[in-house]
C-alpha cells in the first residue's frame, strides 16, 4: 500500500469519526475518539498481527510509542481540564 493511499484512508477515518454524534460522558465513557476507534480496527488488518493489542503494548513499552500512535495517529483521549 502506498503512503498516499494510507494517508487518504486515515483522513477518511478522521472525517467519518468527526461526523458521528458523540453522546458519551467525557470522563468515564470517552477514552478514545470515534476516529481513533475506527483507525484501531483498521490497524488489525493493516499490521496483520494475531494480537494487535499485545503487539502495540509491547512496542509502546520498548520504544515509548506504538505503530498505532505513529503510523495510524491514534491518540488517547484527554478530557479537557477547567
């Protein structure tokens, strides 16, 4: 897959996620944005690893960040502070 196609997919996932009305409670139910959940699901197919979560957690512990963060731009939701 070319970089241009991957970028187009990620932009489409961001747009789709932004278009979903989010009625979840900020603190308890909203750990990830919808776009990040969509990209995480895509990552299972993209990286083709039997345990996506295990693989990403191992990368994060070794390198300080995971492919989901660097390639798919998945970020953990941070609730706005007042």
